[in-house]
């Protein structure tokens, strides 16, 4: 893995920050723009 990418993703990996879908309450890790469960937009951050 490249050094810049490692530092950019450090908080996400070691802080376990993902997203939660506001429509179906599905927890998503790693964060994505679309919920894999229902297909709606997921933008709310969630710390596991």
C-alpha cells in the first residue's frame, strides 16, 4: 500500500468509522455512498 493512502485511511481503519443507512438502519463498513442492503443513499457516519 502506498504511504499517502495509508495515512488517508488510518482513521477509518483504526477508528472503525462506517456509515448507517437512514432508511433501513443497515451498518456499512467500509463507508459507501449507496447502501448494499436497500440501495438508497447512506451518508450518516457511524462509529462501531
